[in-house]
C-alpha cells in the first residue's frame, strides 16, 4: 500500500514548558507545513517485506526492543527517511533511519519543530528457535551543540549509543522467558550505562514475573532522556481462572549512591476481580507505598455491568498518607453504541488532601460515522474545584472527510487549560508507577489539517490467507491510549489515528481518525495481529509484547482493541 499525507499545523501555547521552543519567555505561536510519503508491506521474493517512509517519519525499533515489559526504548521523530525489512519465515529483520531531529508538542499532533544537526540509527534482529538477539546503534549530532534545544526537544549534547538484548523463551510458551538488555551511550562529558533483566514463568492458573535494573544518571537514547539514576526491582504474581483474577506486585526503587539527593520507594499493590456472570463483575484494589519514611494507603472497589449495547462501571476509593487528611473519590462511567454512533461519559467527584479542596471531574466522548464520507470524534474533559471553578480542561475535535476515491482531509482542533492531561481515575490493571514522570505542559492550543491519499494495488479475489472456496470473516478493532492501563477501551480514552496494523505479518492498513481498522475478508481460523508504531505520541507505547492471536469465524466479525500504555 502507498500512503501520502500533507499536514498543515497551527499551534499556540502559553506555558513555560513549551516556551523552550522559542528560547524566550513569550508565548510560542507558529505554523508549519510537512508531508509524509509511506509505502507499507511491499512483498519481495523468499518471504521478505519492506516498509519505506520519506518526510516526517519516526525512528524504528527492532521487534525485541518494542517487546518491553517495564522500560520502553524511545523512538525519535525525524524529518528524513526510513527503511525497514523483515522476513518472518527466516526470523530476520533490519532497519535504518536518519534525518534532522524533530519534535511535536506534548499533544503529539501540534507544531512540528526541526533542529540543527543529524540523527542516524540502524539495527537488526535474528530469531532462531527459542533464542532471539537484537542490536541497535545510533549517532546523534546536535549541529551547533545548542543544549538549550532543550529538554523538550531532547536536544542533549551530541552522542552515540548502543543497545543489545538477548531473549530466551520456552518453545510454544512465550510466557516462560528470560530477557537481558544492556544500553550504553557516550557524549562529550562521559559514558553512561544501563542494565535490566526480566524473566517470567507460569504453570496452570499461576504466572510470575521478576525484574531487576540499574541505570546511570542522565542516560539517554537518540538524544531523548531515558530513565536514569535508578536501581531496583519488582516481582509480580498473577492467578487467573475463568471467573477469578488476582494480581500482586511489589516494587523497590532507589537511586545510586553517587546521587546528591537519595530516595527510596517501596510499593505493594494487589488487585482482585470476580466475574459474577458473562456480563457482570466486581473487584477491589489495595496499594501501600513508602517513600523516605512517608507511608501511604489507597483502596478502591468497583463493579462492571454490561448489556448488548451498553457498558457501565462504578467505583469508590480512598487514600491516606502519613500526617495528612484522607483523599477520596467516587465515580461512574457509561459507554454505549448505536449503529455507527458511540457515546461514552464519566463523572467523578473527590477530595484532594494536598490542597485541601473538593473537585468534580467530567468527561465525554462522542463518535459518529455520518454517511460514507464523514467521521466525527469529539472528546472533552474538565475538572472544577470548589470555590475556584474550572481550572483544568481539554477539548479535542477530530474530523475526516473522504472527498474522493483514496483522498481524505483530516482535521484536529484541540485546546487545553491548566493541566489538561489529567491523570486517569478508577481501577487499572497495573500499579501506580514508582519511576519519575515527565513534566506535562499546561495551557496549549493547536489546529492540524492533513491531506491523505491511500492506494492499494490489486483487489483480492480470495480471502486473505486462504483460497476462493474458504469461509471468511471480518477482523476489526480500535487502537487507543489506555490511560488507566486496565486493558479495555473505556469511556473517554483517546483513539489513535495513522497507526499501521498488520495481519499475519503480511497485510497492513492504517487506522482512521477514530483509531479504527478493519480487514473485511479474512479466511476463517487463527491469525496474528501486530502493530507498527508510526505517529504514536510519546511516551505512549503499544502494550503488545507478542503478536495478538485471534480466531476468525465465517460470516462473523472478530473484534480486537489494542491499547497503548505509558511505561
């Protein structure tokens, strides 16, 4: 397939975090014209497939680098070119990408900024039976050596880096594995290293995971900060039957002894869920953490109810920290679909002990397919504080108009006020992160217009993966940002456009403006879904550690939603 897109962006900002782009204290305003020409899934002899991109593109990771349990290898936005070759039959893959470093604003869709200098990365992977080995290298040259490019652009000093990983897994049992990884980068100041290892094993209803890490301070990759100045480990236990799920995770994280401001965090998180019947479930979560002598306790209970077209969820939770009054939150959300329309909404009220003050959080998402040519998606969220009114809010409107065969116009309008990217509320499938989180910008606004042309050569006369007489079904789903990391597409979670979804390593397509994809004619039987990340905003990463296996039934729709998470 061939995909061409032309983007016109206008953005504005009133935040110190984004003012680094201009190097002064004035609001950042600008506009930019950019393009991307991408070719996907071009087949060659002997089982080889190739992806190429020219214009605004993303640096590439090997499949093993993307298959991370705890730490994600960052990718770099480039104005240049990339190539990626793979042969799943032979277990080989190679890539190269290079160009001028670039960055978007924190929304992932706003103003494009390019910087002096060049970035080049290349790597490869080989898979043989139970063993896999991958290597990646980069060279980052910041041109004028202007480190003020900032931490927003990841414009650290010129550097080189090398990453290697070795993974073993038991044959036909990918959950029994051991993966060792080593990262090294060197700049004008000194060399830095990082090391981490993860292992997993399971039997019957039980599965376990264990990991250790050690990262030098100021560690980076491709000019982007990597988690640094950290040493620790974790242990995770999971018990699952058809109706019950129990999970427990213990984390210990500290910094290196050479650091001037030592810290130490210990956290124990537990979660239990019971499926009452095919549509209803109840659950509870408990978390206790200790940070430099200060201890915190949090608990939450919830219930899920599902009908043919509607999903409901309600929850109540509370937290108590040493020497402070109690936090609490009570909320509910609902999601429903009628024909091509989807509506979801959430309402949560709570108390913030840090201020202290009460707050109300409301969010809504409306998606609609209007005829054959129009798609509209509206997402809004606001948090109001007692006596202060609405302080934090965000609004995003996505529209797509297919005005001719293969041609479409995509428009995004977005605005945030205060901390528009509020933390997720309610239950999740992972404990709160004990690692440092990047600072988020406050008020921003932008408009994004993209012209896109899609062309697929040939029309299949037989089902994908089969012959003419075989039964076939449909594979469809949504790629979305799993803000609460619960593995489900919830009421107000954002869908991600322009992500390439691959069926059985051979057939690929890109998600539309609502994050949807569909393979309309697939042979019945077992298939695998994987994802090539093109325009996923950092620091989000696709949660798949292995291709997702699905079963297609003749004349039926097999639905699968793919969530991206923040490491």
